[in-house]
C-alpha cells in the first residue's frame, strides 16, 4: 500500500454509507409518524374532533426535532464544519444512532465490519469538525498489541519504551514519533486496560489504532473524550502482525496536537 496516498479519502464511501442510512432513518421516522397519526385518528375523532389535530401536532413536533437533528448531522458530515451542537450530536450518534444503524444495516444485509468502519469515519469527521488542538502533554496514543511482531522476545505491553527500535514492526516508528513529539504512548491489550490508562493519564485527546470492533467499542467507552480512530492494516489476518501507515498517524497528530518537541514523553503504564 502506497503510504503517500491520503487515506482520509478511504473514509468518504464509509461516511456516505452512514449518511445514506441516516436518510433512510429520516424517511422511516416521517413514515412512522404519519402511520401513528393516521391509524389512531379514526378512533380519536370519535372521542373528540380536536384530538387527531392535537395528536398530529405533537407527533409532527417530535418528528421535526428528530429529522432536524439528523439533518444537522448530515450537514456536519458534508461540510466538515463545526455546526451547532456537534458535540451533542456526537453523543447522540454514539449512544443511540449507532445501535439503531447497526440494526438497520443488518436488515439491509450490510456487513458489520462495513457498518463499524462507517461509524468510525463518522466519529472522526465529528471530532475533526471541532478543530480541537491540545498540547502534547494532553494527548495519548493507544495501540493494539498485535502491531508488535508476534515472535518478538521483548514484550512492550505496559512499557513501549522497552522497544529496541529494530524496525521489524510498527512499534519502532510509533515509539520514536511519540518520543520526538513528547506524547504519551501505550499498548492496550483490551478495553479494561485501555479504560485504566485513560483514567490514569486523563488526556484531552486520544489517537487510537485498532481493528473495527475494538475502535468502535473504544470510541463509545471513551466518550465524551474526543477519539480519532485509525484502522490497522491486516495483511496476515486479524490480531497477528498487523501494521499501520505512519503518515495517517502523523497527519492526525498534526491536526490536533500542538508543537512537536524532542522531550521524552511520559510512557503510559497500566
């Protein structure tokens, strides 16, 4: 894979998938609201002629609120700008829309990994829209253990600084990048350890590398902390000698972390 390629373009189809599903959800909300009004209105009309109007007004207000929120989310994705309530929108996406979209996607026969990729791309877009900038001491890079060479005799889980920089896996470049920029870096073997590291380090920005499943759960667990998720590359299959495109990591850090430094970072330890 050519590392010079701007891999953010890879997110465009995934974002479009989520936008498409959101549009279907908008249509479903409007259609469902109409049915909820139309079917009971015959019985309500027998009770009082104003009841169908009142009930329809309440349903229309709720539907308008939902559709407006979804429309604002779509506009944020399309423009890449921090429109109103983007932080709250991200919370709504993470807590409520993602499970609903997963269910809708399954009904449409869409692969779960594809849906998770779409969610990660959507989350990244909303985080970028905030134009967040933090100092190096307030950032944390979280990595999966599978980036390290499987048969490496030096296990760096818990202390990335043990890496001897042999260059046979991505840990060497990532550890050097973190050291040069003064950013804490850690390898998390699971969600529990990742949460522990986040609580101890208390970052204001997290750059996480992992597979679709781990990134999705990690983004949801870390909310409201802003997380940029970057998918690892799996030429040998999942969870075994995975790799990264260093330019993706560097680009995300350039966007959100201020000032490179040659100071050695605090290595986050569990």
